[in-house]
C-alpha cells in the first residue's frame, strides 16, 4: 500500500481539510508518513489567498516534484485554494503534477488515487457551493491537546480585495449538533482547547437558522466537561454584539479573545473595500468589549496600500491604531488579485510605498504591544504547556495567546512539566511580543 505525505499550507481552515484527507486515506489503508523523501504519494494542500501565499504554494509544489527524481515519489497531488483557482495552468505548466483537486472535491481523494493507477493525470473540480459531508473520517494533525473545529465554509461578504468567495463558495454553516458532536469526540481523545474557525465565525447559523447562532454554540460547547478552553477566530466587527459578549462572559472556558479583522479605519477606504462598518462603529465595538470584559484580548489584521490609499488615509490608520491599542495586530500589504473588484481600481499604490507603510504600522504596534505586555507583569494566569525548550524552561500559552499567530508565555519551573498540561503561572517579565512567567 502507498505511503502518503501531506504538506498543508496557509490557514487553519486549510489544515482542517488536510485532516479530513488524512482520515480518509488512513481509513482506506494508506500509510501516512511525514518523511517526504520516502513517500510514494505527496499531497500539497495549497493556499491561493494573496501573492506571497501563491508563491509559497508554487515553491512547495516544485520542491516536492523533485522527489520524483531523488525520492520514491510516484504521484504528486495538488489540492486547496490554488488548485481550485488554477487547475488547468498547474497541470499544463508543472508536468510532475498528476492530480489536481478543488476545495470541495478533496473528500474523493482515495477514489481519485485509485483512478490515477488506471487512467493517469486528471483534475477534479466541482461546484464550490457543494456541502462537505458530515461524519467523514478525520485525523488530527495538531498537537494532542488542541484542535481546530470548522463551523462554516465559504463567505458572502464580497470584500473587493478578496478572492475567497470564488474559491470557497457561499457561506454554509454546519449544524450545531454536528459541531458539538465533533467537539465531544475531541474531548474524549484528550483535547483541552478547541478553536472555532470559519471565513467569518460571527455570522454562524444565519443561513440555516435564520439568526446568528455563535452565542448558542459557545454555550453548548462550554458544557463539555473535559474541554478547558474554547477560542473563536475570525469574528467580523460589525457582527459582534452584546449577545456574543455575554456568551463569552458566561463561562470561564470561553477565552475572552476577540479576533476581529478590521482591515482599515478610513471610512473612504472601508467603502472601497466594501466593508460593512465604519471607523466610529469599530471604536464603539472595542469600547463595548473592554467595558464588559476588561481583561479581553483584541486582535486584528490591517491592509496597507489599498488602491487610492492616500497619505491622509494612512495617517488616519495610524491614529486609529494608537487609539484602539490592539493587544495583537498583523499588517499585510495589499495584494492585487485578478478576479477581484479592487484589482480594477485606479490609484494602485507603489510596492515600495506599501512595504514602508507596513513597516511603520508594525513599529507603532510594537510600542503598543510592549506597553500592553508590561501591564501583565505581576498577574497570574493559567497556561497550556506546549514545549520543553531546555531544562527548567518551557514555552506555553495563556487564554490571551492563540497558537502560531501570537506570542508565547515562557515558563520557568523547578520541576518537570508535562507537554499538554495546564499550570498556574505568575508573569514576571515582558518583551514586545512575549512574556516570561514562573510556576506558582
């Protein structure tokens, strides 16, 4: 039986799809390996969101294609967003690729591999609005103690810079019962932290229940005894309301962590982006969260260099960052994506100017982040141990840090800590992005 290696690129939502593919392949008798040089089949699950992600996907595909000469590789399979977007070009221009599968066809991966043995190269691209079946096998590719749970697929927001609706289809929520059931199974397997993901988690349920159902989902999940933390990513600012804040407040298991991608502050640019909010509304939401939950962490992402972004718009953005004092912030330069409305706008900003503006925002945020972290010195928190770095020193996360995208809590301990365990820590030191603590 073939040995298969999976390389998952891009976001946690893509990783969720990779876990389903891994589960299906294992159920069908294939052997999963993390050694690409000895794999008979390599699956590259690509990202196609922005230019840098596409470049990483192409570089990875070409790197894996070399194993046809230097390793045991028989078939190279490309899946994910870039496969959905450029299936014909990929098959035509990279001869080592044997199979291309779109964002809704990956559950057929086992049958597709059997087809390769019979008929050779092919692509399987299906309706992007197709629902992914429930109860598919899934093999977790994250550490034992945490898991991502996708609660919806697709997006209806139609932001002018974003290609995702054309790659992932319309917004489709999973049934609440199916999400709870999956989370209960994860809890039984030892998972302590579940992270809810979607292109837009805040609109969960609007398509199938006729109302925002994320608060109800959070309340249901908080009843799962073995789950210690529930974290939500990708909540749009205009959809955050008192009901959601109350749901977060109702349980110590639900992390007071609001990941709200605002993208900009200038009302003129927000309108060009087709965002459904304003500078004033976003500041009101931030104030509302902090008033109800003083310890809440608010994370955001910004786009600099959007078409027609003037120096005045950029100054507005800097003022907004100073006023909002986000706990976490990531800034990206605008990526001109073919097939999006923004790609046709006049006033495209020079690439060097975009990079300079990004650098300026990140330096500004660095000062704010240090100021915020210094306030944490002396506080105590519960931390999830992730790795032993050296004797007596561990990396960990508190409820205030999401995996991979935020900083860390470095923990000094005078006794051995188990990876995946929860420990009480007192913060004693802070840097711009990380804090240092000691076990209590």
